[in-house]
């Protein structure tokens, strides 16, 4: 794949700049606990569905420990997006706004879990690329396929 012709989105650029500000430049440095700590966000792992909470200066993310570590990671990024990029109470906003926030959080998850500035170092034509990316970035195979398809679809050959 030719990354020179790949048009990044504003959200991909936002994620890249966010990681660079945090000093995160390689997949091994993507660590939910460290990211949460740097952002003063409490990270809880409990047997309940994932959610985020903001109350005054308190910011917290709760992740379901019954899920795989890879799924927990993806849930963390989804909830992190809500804290970093969204405002309002979803149950009190128009459905279209809620859907827009969920769309943004889903894309943020894909971009934060497998960021552009890191994936460009991989040979996406390698027949083992899915397993390599999945293992290096510690994500589910489903998210890996989704991200690789996203990269392939947007690439101008």
C-alpha cells in the first residue's frame, strides 16, 4: 500500500497529535493505564458494562473485566473518546447527536487502537499482516480487519 497517497482524516490527525503530545510513538507504548494516568482519568475494571463518568473534576472510565483484554482495550478507547471529545448527557440529547457521538467514538477507537503514524511502518501486503497488527497493537481480529479495510479503501493507488 502506498501511504504517500493516503488522505488522513481530521480525526486520524487529531489522534496522531494526541499521542505525540503524550510521547506515544510505538504500539508497545499504547497502554490504557498509562494514558488514563497521564490524563488524570481513573480507570476501573469491574463486572459491568463499560461507561465513562465526569463529575466536577473527577473523570473515570469503567471497563468490563469479563471481556478479553483486547476488547477491554477497545472499550477503553471508546469511552476515552467521550471524555476527550464530547459533551452533554446522551440520554438527554436528540437521537441524531447521540448517533453522531457514537459514530465518532467508534472511529476514534479504530484510530486510537491502530494509529496512522504507527501503522505506516508495516508492510500491509504481507500475508500475515492481520496477525502481526493484531498482536502488536493488542486488539481484536475484528477491529484489525476493520482498520486494514479502512486503510485499503481510502488509499489512492
